[in-house]
């Protein structure tokens, strides 16, 4: 039995969704694919698929084995590339989880330019604000914007992420301009509901004292872009990362508020599992990210320029 060949065949069946699809991709007969699967299951002593007359679905054991097999096969490819005449040429897949707003707004040009330099890389991107399990779900890398807790993952910071409180001129004209954190309870606040303790906003005064400010969550959502658009339409005050609202601040559609108080600052990280060695693909992409965003990030330019704050 060729365990490596059987493992590769198994991953092809999963990705193709059927034995016939995998056979077409491998250029072999369906009977050969079926035989390899049976050999693999016999060797492991488990069933990898629930089989019916119409479809094949992974068992829980099969799903876990798939993620491990993909990583092993990628490691083999990595080792071959490292010792071949094609050393230095990046090949293979990169499965990355990205937060939806940041990913859609700012990662497209980065990934496109990386692909121009390394055209044999195959990206598999998951735009989602949930916190994925990198190991269990088979991700090579995740982009996270947070204050990261201690974990078994390795994190490399590549950009600061400031937050800014703002609202539209129309909203402020009709509802007034808050002059202190205490006044926020009287206003309609647009809240990112995936944050813990979203019913409070944390502000810091000029003495360094943190003020836990109770707010009125007029509208809650799990996407910052939706909340930004609602703020532009005059529905309330938003506290959002500058990378979401910077264009609206620059063109005057949103106006910064309570500038005498500091709002929370986060960081953008590339995180990846601790493994025996770091894939060349992951290392190259993380290095590319760090270099791309070094210095003052462009979405914070609006915070460096003088901006007319209403009521000042």
C-alpha cells in the first residue's frame, strides 16, 4: 500500500466531492480511487466517509484527518521545493481567514500584488468575522484585529488600528453634539455587536483615566461597513476602526467627535499555528504584509490632518 498516494487520493475525493470527480482530476479509473480509499480506511481502522447511493459525506474523524492530511501533503511539497532546482519558487495553497470589512476593503490589492510576484500560489480566502480554529479548520494563517490574548498561536503585528468616534453632519445638526462621554447615553449609537461588552464604550481622558461609558445601542450589527453606511445616512454615532471610516471623514460625510478623549487602539496581526517549521509560503506572505503596511498606514492619514470638528 502506498500511504502517501492513498492520502493524496483521499484529499482529492474530499475536494472534488465525489470519486468520479477525483478520478478525473487524477487521470485514473474510478475503481483505482475506490481501492485506494478502502486501503486507507483499512489501514487506519476507521470510516472516513458516510456513504449513500447518492453522495459521500465526511465523518467527524474523516474531517479531522483531511485537515491533517492537507498539511502533511503541503509539508512534503515544501520539502521538495526546498531541495529542488526550483528552490525559491513558491508553490502550493494558502488558506487564510480574514475579517470581512478589513479583508474586503484593504487586503485585495495586497493579495493581488503578492500573486503577481508568486503566480503559482493558490489562495483560499474565508471572509468572516468569526474567530476560526486554525488547526481544526485547516487554515495556514488568519488576519485578526484585536488585543490578542495569550495562546498557542504565533502572532506578528503588521499595522496599528486606531478607532474614531464620528457621526454625520445631518445627525449632529438635528440631535446636537455630545460634549462629554456622559452625554452619549442621550444619543443613538451604532454598535458592532461581536465585541464583548458592546453596551459600553471605553474612552480615556487627558489624565489617562479610563471612562466606561454607557451607551444607547440604537442599532447593532456584525459588520462595520453596514454601521458606517448607517452613520453616513444620519442614523447615529459610530465608534469604528479608522480603516472603515477614513474616506468618509476625509470627504466630510462623517465628523470626528470628543477629540479630547482617546478611543481604544487595536492592532492588525497575522497569526499562525506553532508547527515544526514555518511554511515558506506563510513566511513570505507575512513578510510581504509587514513591508506593505510599515510606517503610517494610509487610513490614518485623515487623523493626522486638521479636521474641523463641529462645535469647536
